[in-house]
C-alpha cells in the first residue's frame, strides 16, 4: 500500500470516528437540555449548568459552556442540532451558532455549517447586522500582559472618566515621591556647600514639588489607554520604560552633581513607574489587611441559654442555619442571657487568624466542594461548629466559596470532617467526588454516516450575504 493510499484509509477512519463522536455529543446535549429544562441541576449543588457539565464529563470549562449553550438554544436551531445528531456537524460548529447567531437563523446557517470551519462560522456570524444601541456603549475595559523575558508590558484600556482617576492618582503619588526625594537630598551634610539638589538647580521649584507639569496629568487626559510603556499611548518611555514626557519639567533636577558629593552615586528621581508601583504596593497592603473574610464583619449575637434561641444585636431572631452561617468565619461577639439579662460573654478567639488562613489556602487551594474550584472570596468553615465546641484549628477548618457555604448551612450539602478525611454529601446523603462519570462504553457506537468535515476552501466574503434578522412588527 502506498503512503497516499494509507493516508486516505486513515482519513476514512477519522471520518467514521468523528461522525460517531458528533452523534455522542448530540446525545450528551440532549441529556443536559433535559437536566436544564427540568430544573434538576439544583439538587447537585453545582453553581451552573456549565459547571455541572465540566464536573461530570471531565471536559474543560470552555467546552462545557459550548455544551450548555447548545442545550439551552437547541430549540432555536433544530436543523443544525439534527445535523449534530446525524454526525454531519461537530459540537463546536453548532456551538458557535448557539452562542452568537441571531434567532431564526437556523435555515440560513445549516448548509454553510456543513462546509465551513469553526473560524469561518464565527466570521459569518460576526457579519450579522447588529441593532444600534443608544446611547453608544462605552469601550470595553481590558488589560493585557506581554512577557518579553526580562521585562513585562501591561496595557490597560479604561474609559475617559476612569483614565482621569488614573492620571490624578499617578500625578499625586509621583509629586509626593518627588517631595520626599527632595527633602532627603536637602538633608545631606554638603547641602550648605551648594552641591545639594536645590542649590545646583535654582529653577527646580518654579512650580514647586506639587506644581503642574506640562507633560503631566493634562496630557494624560487625552488618551484613556494606559500601559507599562507609557501612561499616554503617544508618550515616549523614560529611563524606567514608563511615563515619557510626564517628567520633562523635573528633568533638570537629575542633571549636574549629586548631593552626596562629586562622583558619588545619586538616588534617581522618582518617575511615573515609581508612582505606579507605589500605588500597587499601597493597594496591595490594603487588600492584605482586609483579605480574611473574618475581618469583613463583626456579628453581635444574643443567645438565651434556657430557650436556646439566638438573635442579632438590635435585630431579628435567627434560625439555627443563619446563626451558624454568620458566626462561622466572622469576628463574633456572643452574649449569653437568662431571663432577659446578660450573664456573660462568650470567647471570641474562634476567628481564623492570618497565619491559619495562609495554611488553609496552601492546603485547600480552592473550594473543597467537588466540582466547584472557586478560588476567590473563600470562607473558612468550621466542620464542627464553634458553638458546639469545635476548635479553630487546621483539622476542623476547610475553605468553601460563599455559594456552597450558604448551601451547606441551608441543608443542601453536608461537610463531615476531619479535614484530611473530608466527606461531602448532597441532600440525599450521596457522596460527591471530583471524578467524572466517564467509563468504558457498554453499547455499540451510533450508526451514523462518516463525517467528511469542512471542505477547507478559502471563504470569499465579498459574495457572502449575511443573515438579515426580520424587522420587528409595527402596530
């Protein structure tokens, strides 16, 4: 057999397997649609249909969103979904239409999808006329990061109003750093000999350290795009690769001899990059200070020791689930009462401190509920509740996202410890695991025709007629 004949035989095998895979994907879509339309996903504790699909099938979150989209809009594209069931169209081809195409476009795209690639379908859908929205939407905010090996470039796109805030913050922070820099140089021992920064540059304080720079905030307001190579898109990079003409009015301060003596190295004048990094450090310190969820709230609870009833301070009565949820990971003051009189205050050392929080993050990494994977805003949950004698220690704590934390205290799921032997069960007592439902098949593959796939020809968009949605009826 020649190499060309062998390649043709392999292509035939790919076509047959691709058709079977497409038909299997269609069956999965039908099952997901039944779960979605029947409201059955709520019993699983999953945050969304796509999260449930990713969990149970083991596919990537992006592929899970495609399956969920086709399941949600399958009724809008019956012919395309029929092509998926017959093995002629792939899940990604139908997914592009389900995610982006307009309603009523099923007949327009069904023939194109049989010969077009996924990229060509995206292009075709993108050519659909979009309704004019008034007022005009603002440019989409975004941030990109480019790694150059020894350096990294950040490019940030914000609105004009947000750009003004960035400009003002950078200008204010830079002026403050320059003022500190000048003060430090004024205090050098040879400042009286005329070699200090002020003596060598008599015109430096014409506008003062907090004056207005010609290339500063006024110039930055013209461009809402800020990146690590220039806050304004047209400015030239300075010695630090950032800021450019922003520092022109202070350039004379960096000339001449330094205040430390002739020939001695002199600390460079703060640039816009220094101001930017100072803003980052300040914001980071503030975020770290409030990072633990326990620092967000202080809950004052009054508990009647005789009736075992709890209520918020100057607030309503609490159910057991609400009381345990509020006091699980927050600064909590508990006042015990009898006959309406306070008899003492409970211990408050149950709060998860910063060091214990770091140990939890290092161990759990994300929400411990199978199929979740959330990493932001996690709560430290006591497996044995603090009010029941549970200790605030690593073996009695796990990280859960706010959604599953509330679901647990509402009885939707159960977390049983200790942490190193954690068992998560649903409302029916069934154990939840991170394993997908994939297993060796017990049935023969679907009997469908081989899928030939797209033709691979280059699309001539000049002759293509985009889908035209029907105009709305006029009464």
